[in-house]
C-alpha cells in the first residue's frame, strides 16, 4: 500500500481525467486504513466524486443513436450536438396537456410515495436522480411522464399525465415516443412500421421500468419467454411438444431468433433469411457441401417446424412421408407402403424399417464424400 504514494495517485488522477477519479478513490481509501500512512489526503472516499463526476460517468441518454449514423456518410446526422447527458434529459411534451409545466420529482413523490419506493432503485430513476442533483427541477419522473402541473391540479382527470398502461388515455404512439426519445436506433431501427407497432403495442407491453421484475432488460415479466407468452400462448405451447429446442429449459429465448422491436425480415427475424438464423447456432449445416440437398439450401422449414413438433427432430411430417412429399418417381418403387412392409410383416421393406429412408440416405443435409451424391455418406 505504501508503494502507492499520494503523489502517484495525484499524477494518475490527472493523467486519466475522469477515469482517474475512480482509480483515486480506492487509493485514498488505502491511505486511511494504513496505520503508518499519513492522513493528509484529507477526503473521505465518497467526497472525491462530485455530482458532476457522477453525471459525466452516466451514459449518454440518446444511447449513441447518432454515433451509429456517423459511420454512414449517406445518412444525414439528426443532430450534430453531443449526446444529451442524464442531467439534461428532456421532458417530453404531452399532447393532451399542452399547457402543463414541469413541477419536479419532489412534488410527484409527495403524492406517489409507494411508486417512489418501488422505482427509486431502478436504473432510470436512480440515474436521472444522480444526473439531475445539481440542476433545475428534478426530472426523475417527468422525463418519462411529461410535465405534471396540470395533473397535480386535477389528478383524477385522465390524460393530463403521460400514462403507460394499455387502458391509459395517452395514445400508444405518444407512450412509445417518450421511450424512443432516448432509445431510437440500434435494435429499434425498424420499430416504426414493424408488426408490433402496427398492431398498437407500446414499449410498456413488454417493458416495465418502474419496478425490477426481471434480471435484465427491465421487462414486464421475469423472463423474455414469459413476456412473449402473454400474447403468443400458441407458440409458447408448441415448445412443450415432444421435440423442441431447449427454450422451456431456459437455454434459449424467443429473441435468439426474433427481434421484437422490428426487423426487415418477416416474421421479425434477426437475420436476412430463415437459414441464416439457423446457421447462427447450427453452423455445420451451412456447408459448403460437395453434394447439396436442394430443399435444405432453400429453406430449413421445408422439413422442420422450429417452434416444436410431435415428430422426431422437429420434422413437419414423419418419415418416409416427409421425403415422399417431393420424391414420388425415384429409382425405388415409391408405392404406398403397406403393413406387409413393416419390420413385423411378411415382406419387410428397408424404406419402412429402422430409420426409414435415413437408414441409407443418412447425410440428409448434404454430403462431402466423393461417393455421396445420394447422401449415403
Ligand atoms: C396532488 C397529488 C398528486 C401529485 C402532486 C401527482 N399525482 Fe399522480 N396521481 C395522483 C392520484 C390521486 C392519481 C390516481 C388517479 C386515478 O386513479 O384516477 C394519480 C395518477 C397518476 C398516474 C396514473 C395515471 C393514469 O392515467 O393511469 C401517473 C402516471 C401519475 N399519477 C404520475 C405522476 C407524476 C409523474 C407526478 C409528478 C409530475 C404526479 N403524478 C404528481 C395524485 C398526484
Ligand atoms: C423510465 C421511465 C419512467 C420513469 C423515470 C418513471 N416512470 Fe412511472 N411509469 C413508467 C411506466 C412505463 C409505467 C407503467 C408501468 C406498468 O406497466 O404498469 C409507469 C407507471 C407509473 C404510475 C402508475 C402506476 C399504476 O399502477 O398505474 C405512477 C403513479 C408513476 N409511474 C409514477 C412515477 C413517479 C412518481 C416517478 C418518479 C419517482 C416515475 N413514475 C418515474 C415509466 C416511468
Ligand atoms: C431520458 C432518457 C431515457 C428515457 C426517456 C427512457 N430511457 Fe431507458 N434507458 C436510458 C439510459 C441512459 C439507459 C441505460 C443504458 C445503459 O446502461 O447502457 C436506459 C436503459 C434502458 C433499458 C435497458 C436496461 C438493461 O437492463 O439493459 C431498457 C429496456 C429501457 N431503458 C427501456 C425504456 C423504456 C421502455 C422507456 C419508456 C417508458 C425508457 N427506457 C425511457 C435512458 C432513457
Ligand atoms: C414485444 C415486446 C417488446 C416491445 C413491444 C418492446 N420491447 Fe424492448 N425489449 C424486449 C425484449 C424481450 C428485450 C430483451 C432483448 C434481449 O435481451 O435480447 C428488449 C430489450 C430492450 C432494450 C435493451 C437492449 C437494447 O436493445 O438496447 C431497450 C433499450 C428496449 N428494449 C427499448 C424498447 C423501446 C424504447 C420500445 C418501444 C419503442 C420497446 N423496447 C418495445 C421486448 C420488447
Ligand atoms: C401485447 C401482446 C404481444 C406481446 C407481449 C408480444 N407480441 Fe408478438 N405480436 C403481437 C400481435 C398482435 C402480432 C400480430 C399478429 C397478427 O397480425 O397475426 C404479433 C406478431 C408477432 C410476430 C409475427 C410477425 C409477422 O410478421 O408475422 C412475431 C415473430 C412476434 N410477434 C414475436 C414476438 C416476440 C418474440 C415477443 C416477445 C419478446 C412478442 N412477440 C410479444 C402481440 C404481442
Ligand atoms: C430457433 C429460432 C426461433 C425461436 C427460438 C422462436 N422462433 Fe418464432 N419463428 C421462427 C421462424 C424461422 C419463423 C417463421 C416460420 C414460418 O414462416 O412458418 C417463426 C415464426 C413466428 C411467428 C409468426 C408465424 C407463426 O407461426 O405464427 C410468431 C408469432 C413467432 N415466431 C413467435 C415466437 C415466440 C413467441 C417465440 C418464443 C416462445 C419464438 N417465436 C421462438 C424462429 C424462431
Ligand atoms: C440460439 C441458438 C439456436 C438457433 C438460432 C437455432 N437452434 Fe436449433 N437447436 C439449438 C439447440 C441448443 C438445440 C438442442 C441441441 C441438443 O439438444 O443437443 C437445437 C436443436 C435443434 C434440432 C434437433 C431437435 C431434436 O429434437 O433433436 C433441430 C432440428 C433444430 N435445432 C433446427 C433448427 C432450425 C431449423 C433453426 C432455424 C430456424 C434453428 N434450429 C435455430 C439452438 C439453436
Ligand atoms: C429435406 C428435409 C430437411 C431439410 C430441408 C432440413 N433438414 Fe434438418 N433434419 C432432417 C432430418 C430427416 C433429420 C433427422 C436426421 C436423423 O435423425 O439422423 C434432421 C435433423 C436435423 C438436426 C438434428 C440432428 C443433426 O443433424 O444435428 C438439426 C440441428 C437440423 N436438422 C437442422 C437443420 C437446419 C439448420 C436446416 C436448414 C439449413 C435443416 N435442418 C434442413 C431433414 C431436413
Ligand atoms: C421439399 C422437397 C423435398 C423433400 C421434403 C425431400 N427432398 Fe430430397 N431432393 C429434393 C430435390 C429438389 C432434390 C434435387 C433433385 C435433383 O437434383 O434432380 C433432392 C435430391 C435428393 C437426393 C439425391 C437425388 C439425386 O438424383 O442425386 C436424395 C437421395 C434425396 N433427395 C433424398 C431425400 C430423402 C431421404 C428425404 C427425406 C428425409 C428427402 N429427400 C426430402 C427435394 C426434396
Ligand atoms: C436400403 C437402402 C435405401 C433405402 C432404405 C432408401 N434408399 Fe433411396 N437410394 C438407395 C440407393 C443405393 C440409391 C442409389 C441408386 C443409384 O444410384 O442407382 C438411392 C437413390 C435414391 C434417390 C435418387 C433417385 C434417382 O433417380 O437418382 C432418391 C430420391 C431416393 N433414393 C429417395 C429415397 C426415399 C424417399 C427413401 C424412403 C422412402 C429411400 N430413398 C430409401 C438406397 C436406399
């Protein structure tokens, strides 16, 4: 501990600027606990960080949306000024109360003690508080709920404060506009025009920033899959079928494949095609193969039902019927197989027993063997 002299600490702090404030604190702490050290540092650890320092360390409130545009010369920058820090978060306009003014978080808390207790430790409220400690009316509540003077005068009149529930008077696009004021771009680049936006969903159908209900993502339920299942119960139920990817087991989420905020691919896929989505995890199916099986290249969904199936390996139909949907006139006689051809019948037929067609055509996704054009190897 003694090796780090106060002089070094000062040098470090100066050299590293704001970062140094962070580094400086533990060093100062060390000096005070060292029985032989001098106490000339004279600061308690917490007093080294001013509110200004904290405000500078908070991320920009526009989430870097503009920075992404700088890489694309053809996109006009929305705004050249630096990102708005938390302490200057703007207060969104409420079209249903155009005359209202901001009254500051202290006034809201006076009537909403319970919501205050719930929300005080949340990412947003805590950050807005830290950021705004030195500035004008505290925007901790009104940066989301809009100016509150009209609502404070007449609390029971709906619409005078921006509310985020589905039955709220505030229209969904105003609700979403509040969040997009800071969260436009990035994953939400295609929110406008997405099916969820078109069907009148608001950000708060899936997110609840007022309470900590999920470990991350400030979701309205404890997990992503539960959020989606509030509306897509049929899809969630398919994952309970005999064959399914490990989503009910908690190892996958709907958002591994879908971007609920909108995408350029139907249905809200994260990648350009279905197959690209599958290759993100099943990379070995991408190939390249010496001998390709045309329907595999075309679309994995020719044979698989991604959300779940009662056939083995997510197949859309049992074998051999799956293959016979397309292969009707092959070298093999492809007649309707009968009970006689089953393993227990008088004339067992290889196309029915064991793994059916796969007994011989085992590399069904493609083959790299020089003698594998029929996917035997
Ligand atoms: C004078 C007390 C008072 C003050 C000050 C006050 N509220 Fe309210 N607020 C209420 C009451 C009472 C209700 C419940 C109204 C109802 O249920 O009809 C309410 C309801 C709300 C709702 C739900 C509205 C809806 O349509 O569902 C929100 C959101 C809200 N307040 C936020 C705020 C914010 C943010 C502030 C500070 C800018 C604030 N309130 C200041 C008393 C107050
Ligand atoms: C990040 C944005 C955000 C901030 C900051 C915020 N709220 Fe909220 N508030 C919401 C959302 C979203 C909802 C709707 C939650 C839900 O789905 O039930 C909400 C709901 C409410 C409600 C209505 C509760 C109900 O059961 O209908 C009140 C009252 C409220 N907030 C008060 C406050 C107060 C007071 C503060 C400041 C301490 C605050 N909010 C800060 C976004 C915010
Ligand atoms: C004044 C700006 C501002 C507003 C308004 C705002 N946010 Fe945020 N939000 C932030 C910042 C800054 C972060 C922290 C980003 C980080 O840590 O990288 C954040 C984080 C988040 C996160 C990520 C949480 C996590 O665990 O990673 C979600 C989800 C989110 N906000 C949703 C919302 C929703 C929904 C609304 C509208 C009800 C909203 N925000 C309103 C600034 C804002
Ligand atoms: C249909 C449900 C749904 C809707 C609607 C929705 N989100 Fe999300 N959002 C999610 C889920 C689920 C995640 C977590 C994604 C993950 O962790 O992969 C998320 C993550 C986020 C994050 C943190 C991660 C990131 O991408 O930076 C932010 C911020 C966010 N959403 C903001 C918004 C805003 C703003 C809106 C409204 C315009 C919105 N969301 C609408 C489901 C939704
Ligand atoms: C509040 C209800 C609601 C929630 C929650 C919700 N959705 Fe949706 N979703 C809808 C509606 C409504 C549609 C449009 C259905 C239609 O038109 O057939 C839709 C459509 C979709 C589609 C189909 C898109 C298309 O182009 O056909 C996908 C994929 C989807 N949602 C994924 C998700 C995921 C993933 C989540 C969870 C992060 C989620 N949804 C959460 C309501 C919801
Ligand atoms: C492994 C990737 C993957 C996962 C995980 C996944 N999906 Fe899908 N989802 C897809 C693909 C691919 C399609 C396109 C299906 C089609 O075109 O027939 C699709 C289609 C959809 C559709 C629209 C078409 C339909 O079948 O109604 C909805 C809604 C949907 N998914 C919701 C969900 C929900 C909710 C979850 C989580 C419970 C989820 N998905 C998990 C890949 C996935
Ligand atoms: C996020 C990663 C991920 C993505 C994306 C993904 N999968 Fe999977 N898939 C898995 C995991 C994990 C398993 C389970 C592997 C195991 O149990 O050994 C699996 C298993 C499977 C199985 C075998 C199921 C069984 O019952 O044996 C099939 C078939 C499958 N996936 C098809 C697809 C298709 C088609 C797509 C594209 C629409 C896709 N997967 C996208 C992770 C993914
Ligand atoms: C022509 C039909 C067909 C198409 C198209 C198809 N598969 Fe398959 N897939 C099968 C069959 C049949 C099995 C079972 C193989 C077995 O039991 O040996 C299977 C098994 C799987 C498995 C689990 C066993 C393994 O080999 O890892 C995964 C994962 C898988 N497929 C992914 C995909 C992906 C990804 C695509 C798209 C690139 C795709 N499949 C396209 C027929 C198909
Ligand atoms: C969606 C339609 C479709 C399905 C389902 C399908 N195939 Fe194919 N298969 C094709 C097409 C198209 C070709 C390429 C034919 C060509 O090149 O002349 C092909 C080629 C083949 C070949 C190589 C034929 C040759 O002449 O080289 C074999 C072997 C084969 N499939 C076996 C199977 C088996 C076994 C299954 C079931 C697990 C199956 N296929 C499912 C469409 C399908
Ligand atoms: C006992 C092994 C075996 C089984 C079981 C089997 N095949 Fe074959 N299949 C072959 C062999 C060997 C060839 C190559 C014949 C040749 O090259 O002359 C072949 C060729 C094919 C071809 C290419 C035909 C062509 O015109 O070149 C298709 C398609 C095919 N099989 C589909 C199927 C389907 C569908 C099934 C299930 C109903 C099936 N096979 C079951 C051994 C088998």
